[in-house]
C-alpha cells in the first residue's frame, strides 16, 4: 500500500517523516511543495535530501486523481475538469471566474455520485458510488490551481459539485482544515462554503466545529409539500427543523447563510412561492441565490421564462432580502449546477486527451 499523502494532516505527516528517520520540519517543506507550489512530482522538491525523495518516490502516492479532460467554455472562460479516480469512477470540478472582481471560485465534489435523489439534479440520476477520500477532495483544488495562469487568484472554495458534503463528514472536515491551514493551502475560512440539501443533525455538528465556514442550504421550495416532492430528504428533515438549525448556526462576523433556490417553471416559481420564501427566512441573516434550472438530459423540468424569474426576485428584494440571480456558467460544457458528470460513465471511459 502506498502512503496516501494528501489525506494526512500536518501532524500525521510529521509522524511519518520521523518514522522514516528525518526531522519533523521536513513535513512542512513537503506540504509547501504539495499544497502551495502544487508540484506534480517529488523530484521537484529540490530542498529535500535525495534519500527522502527516493523513499517518497517508492512509497508515497502523490496524486489520487488523474485529469482526463479539461473543457473550457467559449461563453465565459468557465473551465470544467474531469478526473478519474483509481477505482475507475469519475468526478468533476469547475473553475468559475468572478469576472467583475478578477478572482476565481472553485466548485468541488465531495462524493462520486449522490444518494439524495433530488428530482431536478443530474448527479442524482447517476446514483451513489462512494465518498471521496480527503486526498481526493484536496487534489481537486491542487490540480486546478496548478492549471491556472495566476494561481493566487483562486480565492473561494465551494462544495457545490457532485455529492452531499455532510454525508462525507470526517473527510470533509479534514480537507477543510488543510485548506485553511496557513502551512497548508492557506485559504481564508470565510471563503470556504459547504452546501447541503439540509441534513439537520450535521448542520448542528458543523456549527460546533472550531472551523467556521460558510453554510449554504439548498432550499428550492418554501413549503414542505413541494420541497418533499423535489427533495426526498425533506421528508426526514422538514422545513421547520431545517430553519431552526439554520437560525442556530453560528456565522462568522458579517457572514450570512446562503439559501439556494433553483427556479423551476410552473413548480416553485409563482409570486405565492416567493412570498412564502420571504416568510420562511424571516429573522435569519441570509442571502438568496436564485438559480434558473439548468436543463439536463432526462430531467423533465425547465427553467421559468425570464419575466417570471425577475418577478420572483422582485418580491424578495421588496421585502429587503438580498436575492441574486446566478447566471448560468459554462452551460456549453455541461458545467452548470446539477449538470456534473454522467457523461463519462465507466463504460464510456474512452477520453484520454487533455484539452
Ligand atoms: N448536495 C449539496 C451540494 C451539491 S448540489 C446541496 O444540495 O447543496 C449544488 C447546488 O446545485 C444545489 O443548490 C442544487 O439545488 C443545485 N442544482 C442541482 N441540480 C440543478 C439543476 N439542474 N439546475 C440548477 N441547479 C441545480
């Protein structure tokens, strides 16, 4: 068994280094090469003793993800990365330029597939494969960063790719700690967002962690009947419990909970729906991301016409809520919300080229 180095925290790496007979500070050097310089081989770690590099070449797995395809949108420079896992499953990450602001957001996956079964989501249709290891979460950010012309512009990490992050809780938390460790990837905890379909016990648990990240909750309907139809998880944790957990969630200073609301034509897009939404989130420090549904093969829903989207937003704004319509990014490369994966199942694994 090779050592899965990107799954180790700093302490675990130090222990390994010492076991191999080297000084513990070597761990920090290695982390610097792996997580800050994003190198792809041990031979690039020029300030390490040759003997240590040799051991690592023989015993350590540096990268659990194989980049098999990189697609760039012609519309807006959004990039989609397709990675193959060692067991043949595929996951995707998306790099999104925040055009007006000059920096980038990476949207990453937490699971291969998903078991939540939301009716409008393309990943849900693929079913659940497995949880990602910490290293498989970390390596998405490392490899995407490596591919950027200005890596320092990668500022935000959002767990809005494939999977339900809170169902991969331990690996998620470990990855977040590595993301925000100053010796690790050194992201601000204020720039990491975990998005969930609403797993109440885990929302509570996340709120009790000593790492304070942002919380996004996929609402998508403001009454239990509609929400249960769209998102089966609502039968287990109905809105009353979900909103109570959101109210109690400890936010970092000046931060707000993001509520995602996928707008679906004729389903959840009426003026009454908007008014119910206003009532539902009353008293919570929140902002709302309105996401017009991205149509995908085999999903029977469609996005509302533009005038209905604007009318819905108007109700929220007139109630003094922050409501932003999320422009769809990278639709031409199937990189938009809920569209990830599925195109390259194991059976179709013929994609070799990168680019
Ligand atoms: N499981 C987590 C994170 C992954 S889904 C969660 O539920 O939040 C990320 C976001 O994509 C969610 O807000 C979800 O509602 C949205 N989404 C899923 N399918 C979509 C689609 N077809 N069009 C637009 N947004 C979609």
